[in-house]
């Protein structure tokens, strides 16, 4: 498990406040904040742009698109989606570190 550096912790607390940092850690875990810092996500947009944790880009994109669209109703049963290609295309609008995803 990774930890935040002293400098990262100090920066997050100064920008968000101790209560907000504690809340983010309780809600999402310390790994989420480490990933946000690794990606250079601005402290004030961590909560709003965070999408969650997935095992792969493919899993993330499948969940995202099924949540946004009723794909089973929109697409005929004989059309197959190439999820690897779709994930590569969709990921241009998202960042990922260690399974944590953000909208950019």
C-alpha cells in the first residue's frame, strides 16, 4: 500500500482542509488520494472528477457506457462491441492510476 508523502499531505490539507481530506480517505481510501497526486489532479477537483475504482480500462468503460446508455435496447443483439477498441477511444477523456479513474 502506498502512502502520501508529507509534502502531498500538507498540500492537500492546506487546499482542502483536514476534514475534507479525512472524508476522502474514509470514503475512497488513501490509495485514491495517492493516485490523484500521482496523476497531478488538482486538489479542488479530486472529488468531482473521481469516477471510482475498476480492475481495467475495459471494465471501467463497459460500466460507464452501460450506465449512460441502455445498450441492450439501442443495439441489435447481433452487433458486438469491441470493448478493447472502445476503451482506448473513451480513455482519451479519462486518466487512471492504480485502478482509480478520473474524468479529465
